[in-house]
């Protein structure tokens, strides 16, 4: 009887949707669902703990499901849970919906597979080592552009109760839940404000001007607040995005508050927010298209400036020797300088764009990765360590290898290829850290449409190579360089020292990422490689070919790639004089709920800027004393190895990589601190003597 009443309710809802609703016809339920559904549990749960359940919906091609507020027509999902006594579930959390306009009716829909998440809470007296059945009678509406069919299923899942809530997660399940969570709108810390004037509702959403937008749309969760089909007008104000929305003549009174989702672009990125009554300033710059947005122009400029500044940041110092030698080789030959400047900049640009494209592809596939993601892989660290050893030996004069641009000889074409290869290497190794100007640009790149995001990554590469491009095309800059001479050979040998230190740092990083087993394995590979390049150098000095040794080196590299994953062992947790706790969303929520100030510290062992900040500004006795007096909770997130929870937090804070430092005053929203920290910045906030900026 309930099933037939539900179907009758569907028919009445569609019939009352307006004359244009005649486009829809209601069809009977079918044994083959138009939207396949299943209930998935993320894993076991501890007594009193929580886990996430997911409704996995998969619409058939041409069909769609609905958001919690379906719009002008349709019907949201209805759930009747069958839970054991004491077990509870939260309200569903939906991904960012899309818009579908049919015959003048605006629908808030999902046309691709999507997941709706709920939180399941176990009672504190739940029996351990018992499998608990969870069931829900779910009703939803499946529609095409001509037909709507009510569908129903009793979805079931089983949840195991364990002692401490820890388990070995299934990689495939973890990947699916990470993708579903990534599709959820990120929560906006600050409330929005709305003001009604006649039939126009103006909503002001705090949003930095640097965030570029592509066809933004505001979805109101409560029905009747606005006319869903009416055009939405978006305007930029100083630090805010204002929507002008239309209300129906017969609309009910406005609620005291409402919830909404701001869709940022067509890729499904968005923010969840709450709106309260308040003043909304007049005016604003209408959004005439993301491609002409001043915000995007500023982001492109920021990417170029950030790339230029990478040339002087500590995280790029290991490759300064490579750049210096490439520049000093130019001499006063204008044609050569221009050719190598162009080749070098082409290398930095292509490498940055390629890394950005791979980053976007991985994120689109549900991977929780961010900028410098390649340095989170032990194989990459081992390869960089072997490369550093080979470059150090080359600079020290043990052998000659012109192709990389490190040698002093070669044809003009070979020199251009060498400059290009050096640019590729520079861009690849320069990614461990984000610097000034880069944070906003790279953070926005994760929210922008693909073409605009790739443009930002390419501009970052152009900025990295720009100083050397200018050097090639501006003769006075070249004339300021020292004249070539015998001193260059000595200078080249001296440059082996910083490169050797870089190699040692990479060996240390191998230990941090994979323990003693990976360090020993990397050292063995490096020793064999060093022996091979010495033999190559000996053969070169005697005028003999070294093809056999070169092939042996190639085999060694392949063996290292294959063996590295098997060499990764247990790692140890670094101690902190600040008594830092491991970062987690729950730890952050608990600390803020306790009313204590919180310092969130996101770092990675491969980030040189992070290490400099920690030694100079964070891990100091003065900061420790100030934090103790201020009762500050310190949460440290180690992003050396990939961590989806840290990646989600970085993305939510508008950052694509580390370092990231966030200060939470008691009862207030978080404040992103400068990426180049000082002890005074932390001490003043801990003592409450400096206002937040």
C-alpha cells in the first residue's frame, strides 16, 4: 500500500509542477532499474564510533536522479532505515548537482554515476566481533527527458564491530569513497548573507577574488525560496560573490536561514554554505565569462611571478648549479643565448604543463593528490637520488655527458637539446614546495575548468624559465655575466658540492619514506652507478667507446625501478618539541570544540621550504614556551607519502601543496599564515598580541 501511495504522490507532484510539466509521463516500475543502486559500507566500526555508508547510484544512459531539492519538477530520495537498537544515521550528503532545463522547468539532477554519503554511528555498548545488518527502504525517482519512473529497493549492508575501529582498508573501497568525498561540496567557513527587496533575493557569499568561476550556479536546499528556472545573475564584489535571484509571486515567506551549494564550474566543484539575513552591498562587476574574468588574469600573473620566485627559494637551490653552468656557457654569442633561452623555457613550460595535466587526470580518476605528487612516490625519490649521483660525478669531471646541458662541448643543436633537458629537470625538481603567489594560483587550478587549469600550470613553467629567457634576449644582462675562461672548469667542479649535498638529502628522504631497507637499497644502486660512470670516464679519457657500461647503467635503472617498491619498509615518526599530534579531521574538530587555539602544520620531508621554516621558525624554544602558555594544540600533517585526508584539507584551504600553516583562534575560522614563517608570527598569535589579518 505504501508503495502505491508513493507512486500516486509522484503523479500528483508532477501534475502540479506547472503547465509545462506535461512533458513528463509517469511509467510503471520495472524489474530493470533505470538507476541501479547499492549500499556500501566503508569498513568496520568501533563501539561508539562512526563509519561512512554510501548510496552508489548508477543511472542508465539518458536517465537522471535528483538532488535533495529537485527543482521545478521531480522528487528527492526518501529513506526508511531499519537499524539495530541504538544505531543512528546522519542526514544524507549529496555531491554538487547539475542543472537540466526542460520545457522551461529547471531540474537539479545527476546524469552520471554518483554517491550519496551518510554517517553511521554505533552505540557505545555495541557487541565486539559481531556483524550487524543495516537495511534501508529507499525510494527515488528516475527520469529521462520524456518519462519518469518511481523506483524502490531495500538496500542492505553488513558492518563488523571491532575493538578499536582500526582495520586494513580494502584499496578499491577506499578509492571509491575518496572519489565520492571529493565530489562533495567543500564547506565554506564563513556564512553568507541574504537580503530580499521585492521579488529579488540578493545573496552575498564570501569568496576571494582570485577564485575564477565558470558558469557558477547557486542551488538552494529549501524549496520555495527562489524560482529555480529564473536566470541567476552573479556579480563580483571585493572579496565576495553576489547572486541576484528571483522569487515567485506566490513564494512563502523567507526562512530565517537556508542552506545552499555554490557550483563553481561545470566540472562539479563546489562549496556548501549557510545563509543568514544581513546587509548585502549594492553594485558589483557582472561575470561576463570566466575567460575574461579579472580573477583569472590575476591568477595567470600570479603563476608567472610564483614561477620566477622559485628560482630563489630554498627548494630550488639543488638545481641552481645546473642553471648557472647553462648560463655561463652562453658567453657573448647572441644567437646561442637566444636559442638556449628559448629551449630552456620550453623545457620548464612543457614539464610544468605535463605535471599539471597528470595531476588533473589523477584527481579526475578519484585520486587524492596535489602539487608535487610525484615526490610522494619512493620510486621517484630513488631515481632522483641516482640522477643526483650521476650529475655530481659529471660536475666533478669523472665523466662527460653533454646531452643534459652539463657539458661544455657539443654542437649548437646538442646545446639546445641540453638546455631543453635542463629545463625539464629544473621544472620537475622545483615542484616540492609552493611559494609566494603560487598558493592562490595552484589552489585555484584544482577548481578551474581543464583548459584554464593547464594554462596556469604552463604559466608557472614560463615564470620558472623567464629569467633565463630574458637573459638570452637582453644583451646588457648577458654582458653583466663574468667572461668565459679557465675559471669555469674550477667553478664547475665546485658546483659538484651542492649537487652532492642534494644527493645526500635524497638518501635521507629515501630513509624517511622507506626506512633502512630503502636507504640501503638506494645506496647499493648508487654505488654501482658511480662505479659504472667512473668506468665510462676512464674509457672516454682513453678514447674508447663506453657503450657496454652505458647499457649496464640502463639495466641498473630498470632493476632499481622494479626493486624499489619491495624495499619500502617501516618508517619512524619524527618527534617534535611542540608535542605535535598527527593531523586528522576529527582531531581538528575535537580541538576546536574544546575552545583551544589550534596550529595546523602541513609539511613533507621532501619540501625544503618546510624544513627551513621548521628549523628557523617552528621548532624553537621560544615558540614552544609561547604555545605552552597559550594552551595551543599543534596538529602536524605529514604529506611525505600520499595521504587523502591531508590532500582534502589542503584543497579545502585553497592550497595545492605544502607548506601550509593554518591558525585557528578559539571559536573563529581558520587563517592561512604566510608560507615563509617567522617565530614572531607564531608567538604573537599564541599570546593573542597580534590581530589576525
